[in-house]
C-alpha cells in the first residue's frame, strides 16, 4: 500500500496570562520526548516540523497586516509531516505524539492533497 502524507497541526489552548518559559532541564526533557517519538516512528515522521513563534503577518487583498490572525479557542503552535498508509495509521502515530501529554493540547490530522 502506498504512503500518503498527513499534516499534524498542533493546537494549543490560548494563553491565560503571562507564561513562564520552561527551565533548561524541562526543555531538554521535552526535546528528548520529541526525539524519542521521531526515532520510534522513523518511517513515518517525514518532517518533525517546528513550533511557531507568536505574531506573524497576514496578506489579504494585497494588504499586509500584523497578526493575530483569527480569534479562536485554540492557537496553532506547530506542525509535523507524517507518511502513513491510512488515516488509522496516522492516528496511531499521533496518539504517541508528545504534545498529547500536555493538557488542552490537540493534534489535528489532515491528509495532504499531493498536488
């Protein structure tokens, strides 16, 4: 069976006040979990992706504006690209994604069109 590509969109709950950045030890542990997930699913993780910094810009009708982009109950915090034979396999990979261990965080799974 051929592999399709899926986009994992990491949705985070909106910040409710000032955020304390993780300590170096917490950051190191978090990165170890991500690298472990990547190693376990080496055949599926095409691009581990990255997190998104706050802010950004939006281009609409030729006009550039600074973000925020939409009002939402969740914020897109990052992404990964996964190769899987089916949605079921992509969901299996997503279930073990480190972001699912964080309260209120969601993995949205979208199949890429392959244009």
